[in-house]
C-alpha cells in the first residue's frame, strides 16, 4: 500500500463501496490485523456513525489525517483525541434531516392514533379498536433544536401544535418557546420528541425524572440515539403505564430491543430506519465520498465537524 492508504472500518452501502473502489480501501472488517502491521501507512479512514474509530485504532495510525463518517452522528469517536492529533473529522449533515423528520412525525402520529396496533388487529381478524389520542393541537417539546429538530418543528406546525424546545443553548430566530431544561420541557408538553445528538454529554438526558414529568398521558418519540434516554426507566414507565406510549427508532444496545416492549401495543418500534430511504442514503454516500476526495486532493473537508 502507498502513503495514501484508505481504511474502511465497516461494511457500507453497496453504491458507496463501489464508488470507493478507485481508492483501493483496506476493508478492516475483513483484515482486522492490518493496522498492527501497516497502520503507519493510513492517511484516511471511512467509517459509519455506529462504528467510528476507537482510541486503540487511533494509536495504530500515526499518519492519520481524516476520519470520514457515513452518517450525521460522530459520538463513536473521541473528538478531543482527534483534535489533539490534528485529525480532521467529517459527517453527512443536512442530507438526512428531511427523512429523519418525516419518520419522527410518522412515529408521533402512529403512536398517538395506534395505527400499527390497529393494522395488527385487522390482520388478526379483529375490528373493534379502542379510542385513541387526537394529534392536531397537541403540545410538543423537541429536545435538540438542531437541523433535524427544526425540520420536525416545521412539519408539526401544520398540525396546529404548540411547540417548545430545549437545547444546550437558546436558538435565536425561531418562533418556539425555550425551556431551560429537559425536565421543564417535559412538564409542559404532551409529546416529547428526542432529536439531540448522542454522546457522553447527552447520555440519559431523558431521565426517569423527565419521564415522570411527561406523565401517564404523555408520549415519547426518539429518532436521535438510544443513549439519550434512560432505557430501563423508559421500559418500566411503559410497562407500568406511567407513560402513555412511545415511538422508538433507536435503542441503547442496537440491534437489541428490550423484550418487554415487544408485546406492548402502545409502543411503535422501528429498526433504526429514520434515514433509510434510497434517496437519502445515496445523498449520504455521495457526501461521504466528496469528503474523502476533497481530503485526498487538498487536505480539507466539505463538511467538517466543528
């Protein structure tokens, strides 16, 4: 391998893997011992939001210059370590915001109106279904008013909803009320939509106390990361009916889903598919490839992580 060696940490979507072929990437998942013997030749890594790059892998790549993520999340990498090493990091923001927001709204409607449960009832030969909760006019709190959070808010305004939010910092130029904490937000809403970034700083941000504040008439929608919610507390609240329902696309230990949730009709479970449309995954792949190409051409990135 030459001094422009690219390492691919994990399997990626087929179209992106085909596009990577001219760079002759070393597929680390097929050659796990490669870094131990040739890590000093690696200048760029292509990975996913789930896999990132471990500190141990960093240590084996002294010439590493860039980590390119397929996905918007980057919590699987130590950004402070990357910065201390002068390693650039990129992700694929914006291109997936619409599809993630669409799924959040779909999950919200599904769990409030019991759509998936009603579908299962009809398929099993039933017909009479209990009354559900009206969607229009609900009070919705968005935890994390970044790109995805704002896209969710824009969609929900079409349902005449009252929208408030909590983020690390108050966002200027938006018409939504700011809550000073997740707890304060949960106390004022019917539905809490989680759109915050993952990582150590947001771990269990939706705590047992926040879930209690949301209450037995409240609903949770999570399209962010499973780590943002205290999952055992969430499971207990749902099983004991201290929470009205939840729509979940993410879990603490994917692909493991808490078995207690599988039999609950007030819970909608998705297999982490928020960005899973052909159009969005293609756009994500193209942006990841553009970041890699830009770095290998002039040492910069198209969408660097700040």
